[in-house]
């Protein structure tokens, strides 16, 4: 998704902006650009395609010490040099980079066109640049900060922006509403970014803007007000991110790096959260007393994409261990169906980035109606984490590849812990709690063992990567895994993949099973094992290629290929079955020569509707 960077200080801006943009590449983009404020004028350089294209077009050197940059993921207007950011006003004196969507752009464009302003692009961002320039000219004493405030008062929609004007070559004005903007405080220099990862190599002292904030940024000072001209007091926080952890290291791709980091990610999720005295789990940030927790009669989990799927597995675990009715729903669907918010329902918002707009809006809808919502979030200090104010951090470390791997696993482990905690408040016995803790403690090593079997999965992938369609089937929590397996495969290898509950296969999709349509079946050693074997027979009879991921050696007798995973507590089966599914998608993508870290058309963090 779109990314913003900015710099004002004593050093040359261009290399700092380019370095920041490179850090944001992982979010997904189709064009990029920078604007360098020389005072005598602003140079705007922008190109469709990857950063290398932009690099080729940059001047050899630029003395500008103030600039802004952008990676764009097209929403309004196709990816092109023209539509790329920064955008300028018609005079070329004001430049802007923008994340988000201006919903009343058409109406604002009409207003400006009536005043004789023509637009060169199809973007809402150009309209915003022209609107700020218009407000600037209307002011008695021209001031960029005030012009931004006044323009934003006329805007509906979501935005994170950074704006410069030739008349103030040492100033950037930034603003936020629904799309994150972070200010990084340096020594006689300031950094701006839409994501702290882009400035963490320069400073750890940051200020997260809140919705409605407008901030004047200069090398040695900043000033924040809201849209009503009132002063806003925002305290700097120290972020705990190591810039080195964004490096590829010995790996070819971030996807593989992050798959391999899963044992450590699980260790971090578990750290300090296991209570062996009472055979339960504990969490520092829920901010709810046990009595309040006991009062909840239902649990609802909300998220998008993989976060939603991890939530569906989480809901099954809560029902299984705590016997509390629980379900997961797409945050985007939820927020628009005028949901009934009940006092005795506990809501969880799940998000790796903590910035997904639909999930954030669902949180705001719940809070507006008086409901209780906790965040399950990876990025510390992100919008959803701050909006919820309480919850559980994944501590999985930065996830760069567009598709989530380690944060999916960490989310499922968090819900296993929450299910244990809620279960032990109710009917789950201490002995069963103890068995779950024992299994959780073994999990990192088991996952390590599975990751090390990459070559075995690669060999299997050789036989499956050539197909154009695939089914993934499972029952119960394994159906959630089938959904994740299918999603991963289609995202990174572009093989059309569909997930079905194994029980539903004979009610429709069986019609499509033939020698060219393989099925990946998740077959744990559980009460439904025999039922799953019947499903495998149904597929085999129709000649469909079969790959099983399961726990029994006996499976090899029923299928063409089989990956046998270790035994664990039934509640943790999803984790051990997940790793081969991730590796399968990865290896198929490699064989098909796809860009596994940055799948086409997808963004890491979707900060628009
Ligand atoms: C995008 C990504 C998905 C991700 C989803 C939710 O669609 O491509 O991989 O699962 O957003 O992201 P979040 O940051 O809220 O977990």
C-alpha cells in the first residue's frame, strides 16, 4: 500500500528519502517519486514501476535539505508516471504526497474547476494539492500550515499527507486522518514516514500523529494542532525496532526468512505468558479483571485476509477449550452491516500491521456503540493497538513479505493461550491445562524441525506446481488451515486454489475432481480421522492427485504424496500442519518464478477501504 517519507534537516535529503522508500517497498507499490525543495523551486521526479526506475531518473546530486517521497499503490487512476506522487498544484509551487482516499474529490474538483483550475491527472491527490494551494492563496498572510488545516476541513475521506511549498524550503506540513503518519525526531533534523520502519535507522524517538492532527515540521521544531486550530499535546515515544532485522541476511526472500523465524516468534509469544502454578496463561495488557472476563458470554473475532483466517482458528480453539460460543467475521463486512453490539460479547480485532482500515473502522464502530474490544496486533504503537488501548501484542518482529507467515502462526498461538486462559477460568481442568502448556513448550522445536524439512516439501512441490487449480480440504480447525493453505498458494504462485470443508466436497466440488485437479488434504490424528479417509477415497476414485498433510504414517497408503508432521496436543495441531502448507506455497512460487515477497496487485498493509 502507499508509503510516505519526508526529511528536513542539515543533510542532503535525496539519499535519505530513497533509503526510506526502499524500506517501504515491502508494502507493495506500482510507482514512486520524490520532491526536493531547493527554495528557488521544487524538483519533482516520479516514475511508474520499481524504485530502480526512479533512481535512473534522479539528478546526480541535489543540495536540497528538505524533501518528501512516496510509493504509490494505484486506487484512483492507473499506475503511470503522471499519476505517481508527488502531485503539484497548477503553479508547481506546492507539492503533496498522499495516502488514502479523498471521498469528495469529485465535488472538490468541481469547485476548483469553476475557479479555472485544470487537472493533469485522474487522481484525488492532485485535487487535494490544488485545494491546499487555493486555501494558501486565500489567506491574508500565506502560511502552509494554516492552508493545510483549512483545506482539510473541506475534505471527507482518509488521508495521511506530507506537503511542501517553495516559499518555505525548510518546512514540511504533515497531517493524518485514518492513514498513519509518524514524525521521527532527530538532532537538528526531522523524519516523516507512514510506517516507523522507514525512519528507524535514523531515530527511535517518534510521535504518532492522531486522526485530525496537522503538524508543522522544521529541522529543530514541530508544532501540532487539530483541525480546529487547537494545540495538540503529543508525547514522543521510543520505538523498539532494530533496523537490522529488516535485512534479508542469509535468505533469498523475506518470505523464507519469516517462515524460518517462526520458532523464535512462537518463543516470544509464549515468553512470560505461561503460568505453571495454575496451569493457565496470563497477559499483561488485557486491562480486564477476572470478574469482567467471566461476564462475557460470547466472543467475536474480527480481521481481514490471513488475520481473519487465523481468527477463525482462534474462535474454534476458544470454543474447544473454554466452551464459550465464538466466531470470526470479516471486519469489512462487520462494519457495514450495522452490527448488534452486545455488552456481554468480547470483541477482538486482529491485525499484523495494526493499520488495516477496515479493521480499524470495525473497532471504532464497536467502541462507538459501547462494546469492549481488545487488539491482537503485531506492530507496537500502530493505529489499531492505540485505538483499542488494550490487548495482546504478537511480538513476532517486523514482517516484510506481503503474505503473512510468522504473524499468522503467532496469532494462532496467542488464541491458544487465550483459550487456555478463558478455559481455566471455567471448566478446563488443571491437568488438561498442564498438558497444553507442555505441548506449547515443545512447539518451537517441533516447528524448527518442520522448517528444516523444506527440501522434502520442495520435492513434493515439483509435482504440484504445474497445475492451474487445486482444492484444499480439512475439517474443524483444519478447514481454517485449508483456507490459509489455499490463500497462500494463490497469492504467491497464482495457482487458482479453493478451500472446502472436507465434508462438503461431495456436495459440489467433487464434480471438478480429475487427474488435472489436485487436492491437498489436512488430516490430523483426531476423532474425524476415519471421516477424512473416506474423503480421500472419494477423491482417489475420481483420479484426483492427492497430497495429505497429517500425523499418521498410514496416510501414505491412501495418497500420492504425504508430509507427516509431529504429534502435539489437539489444540495445537493447526500450527504443525501449517508449516508444510506455507512451504508448499513458497516452493510452488519459486518453481513458477513468481516474485514471492511481492505478489502482483497485493499490498502488505491496506490502509484504504
Ligand atoms: C492485506 C495483506 C494480507 C493481510 C491483510 C490483513 O490484504 O495482503 O496478507 O492478511 O491485509 O492485514 P493485517 O495487517 O490487518 O493483518
